[in-house]
C-alpha cells in the first residue's frame, strides 16, 4: 500500500474495531468527524496530556474460558487512534515502515502469514485474513511434510499484554539507532511509543488489542524478532529448518528434533531480550507432521459422526465437542453449519431444550457467543408468545451473569432481546448506548477543544436506522465470515 492507501485502510471502521459486534454498531461517523477536526492540526494543541488520565481507551471485557480468564478488547480513544494513523501514514514515516517489513521478509526460511490484509472490494478483511491462515499455515504445513520429518509448535504467552513499547522503536530503527535517538520526538518509532503510552496512562508494557493498527505494530515487533532469530541461527550455521509464524504462534519444521530444540532455545533468548516469553505449556513437538499440522479439535471434529441427525442430536454432538475442545475454531464452524441448517427448518421441536443446550455451549466457550446468539434468535421464534420469549431471555441473562467479564456477551444478548424487549437493562456501556442513555465511552477530560469533544459524541456509534430495521432472527450472512470448505 501507498501511504494514502494505508491511511484509508486503517481509518475504515472495521480496521478500527476488529471485535465482532452486531451490525448496528458502526464507528464510521465518529472516525470521520474526528479526522475532520484533526486535519492540519496537532492533537497537542487541542488537549492536555492524555497519559495523565486513566480510562482514556474503552475496555470491553470478554470471558475466555467460561471461568476466570478474560481478555480486554479495547476501543482506542478515536482522537489518539486517528492521530497515530496520521503520523504513521505520513509519506516519509510510511516508507520507514514498509522498508522495515521488507527487511523482515528477507530470510527465506521464515514466513509470516499474519500481516493484515485488505480484501477485494466486495470481500471482508477478516475473512481474507482467515483464508490466508488456512492456505499459508495449515495447508502449507501439510505440504512441508514432504521436506521435514519433525515439527515443533510454540506460542508467546500474553503477547500483546507484554510487548514493551520501547521495542517498537527498536523494531523500526534497530535497537542501537533507537537508543541513540531516544529523545528524538520526530522519530516515528518514538512517536508510536509515545502514542501508545498516552493510551495506557503512561505504561510502557502492553499494547491495546482489538484493532488492525495494533496488529501492524505487533507485527513490527515480532518481525524484528524473526530477523534476530534468523541472524543468530545463521551465525550458528543452522540452516536446515523452516518457520511459519502467525502472530504469536510458531511452527518450526526440522529434520532433526535436536535442531528444533536449538531453534526453540534461541527463540526463547530472542524473546527474553524483548520482554516476551514462550508459553511452555503449549510448546510441543511431533514426528507426525501432517497430523499435527491440523489442530486437534479439527481432527476430532472431522472424525465425528454428524450426518443425518435430528436437530437435538446434532446440537448435542456439537456440545460434546465443545466439552472436549472449548473455544475451538472448529466449534465455531460446527455451530455455523448448524445455524444454517436451523435457518432452513420449518418446524422446530422442543425449542426450549435446544436453547438450553446452545446457552451451555456459549457458557463454556464464550468465543462462540455471536453464532450461539444467532441460533438462539431462531429458536426463540419457535416459542408461542412474546412473554415466553422475554422470560427465556431473562433466564439466559441470569445464567450468563454468573460468569465474570461478560461485556461482549451482553452486546450479543441485547441483539437477540431488543426486538422483544428493547428496554431490557444490561450493564455493558455499549448496551446502554443502544437504549438511548448518555454514556461516556471514552475519558475525554483531557480534550480541551469544544469542537473535538463534540466530534467524539458516542451516540454516533449506534446506527439508528439499522437498529430500527432489526429483525428478531439473525440471518447467516450477519455472522458468517468464511467458507465451511476450509473445515
């Protein structure tokens, strides 16, 4: 991309927020309004120091495991987001970024498949990214079984939360050059570092998660790690290997497992220098290259019997798979296929039983909640009265309220309850916006410009025409991202 193309791509609403939300949430208006106010101006001239204030970004919590693990998705303060995009996509700065990525791609035995992609005009960026993973990671891993007899799998523990912001400048300019110019405020690496600290109350550990811009920044740090690993292995005369990386997940292909151990040890040393570490619990090795190239949950699902079952047996088979592989990608795909079947079904028996099974799947695998919400919306339509539907929705809410950190779940539960009971109360702030309440999504107390504050009006996030046109039953095209043939 040129600098102009990159700016347009990063300012798209779906690039700003990569979290799955119902279609009536849109960030187009607020990004356009903020861009207009910042045009030709410095953010510093319109504000005080944002890092002196807590809660500048908005965190929406998502439960990871149905228990006590959680992940904070962040909606970066639009003024800071737009300001950082404008800085990165200045022609000279964008050239530095592009040139650096070219350096990362030079080692022939390293391949990164997670650099963000733009889909064709009618496509979806996230779907293009998933397809790239399938072709470049799973399919290429199977192909590499022709050349290598052993594969190691490893990933970085809490990657985004542990990225050291100063390492961004190291990645862009080399560590020596960045340290020599650490006070140079014109250096793009320092500008990025400073902006992220502004978003996080001055913290130098961790970057926000939930937007394409931060994925690009993470790729800079991880690409620099790839380059350092390549240099160290070449200096040790180790050349018989191939590394495939998708963000913080590594697949290391070797002929000799002892060489693989050396590569892992060297990778560990490189990551330690950057303040990162491998997740030892997920580091594995296998002689079965083809078998281990396909995730265990997907292998299990492919072996399972799913055909010619009635609806309840079909959903119970998926439920059993979810018990064995909670939050798995194959679970999402299985549920998507079930939803497509359910959508075409004219007569549904025992809908309350099916709702209970679907809710229990979502309870143990929160990642599946968008598709489970779609399934529940169809099953609710099979109930006899509005009162019965509202009663069931309240029971679902009470059950899910037992989980900690369920903001993302509440957003989707509101999607299916809104048509029946639009005033049903939820704790999640985005849900309150849908109900027409005045909510401070971001902390704007550091903004001194009246016009910029007006541009940051959070009510613009909810598309009222789409909300009014909402159908009670979620259709497959509202949640489906990728083709089932990949599974």
